[in-house]
C-alpha cells in the first residue's frame, strides 16, 4: 500500500521519522530510502508499506522541493556519511 507523508526528522545517528496520516513511523536510510537525494526535514515523500504496515520504501514525491536552507546541511552530512561507508567497505 502506498501513502504520502512528510519527514519530521532525517535519519542520522538515530532513525528518521516520517509523519503519515496523523501517525509517526521510524525509518533508516538502508534499505528503505530509494533516492540519490538525501531526506531532509519537511520533505514530501511517498511511502510503501508491507501487509504488516512496515515501511518497505521511501522516496521523495515529484512535488518535493530540491532543498531547503536547513535541509542542505543535513543532506550534505548524509552524503558524506554514505561516501565514508563506501570507502570503508573497499
């Protein structure tokens, strides 16, 4: 099942939070985030749930803004963390 929501908190050291139809759900980047653009606070997202209402995928909607002033720093940090993890694996 697909629904739309907004990110309240992007994941970093702790899980992110997405707000959907009056409820908050926690999420991690891996394996559910399905975009090159990192999530930021207030981002409009499309969320897919499994039969047990667990998030299986999260991605920005077509109407999501590219970035907001507060979200730029969060986005840069997440990209940096992802690059560091990729370098550590090699």
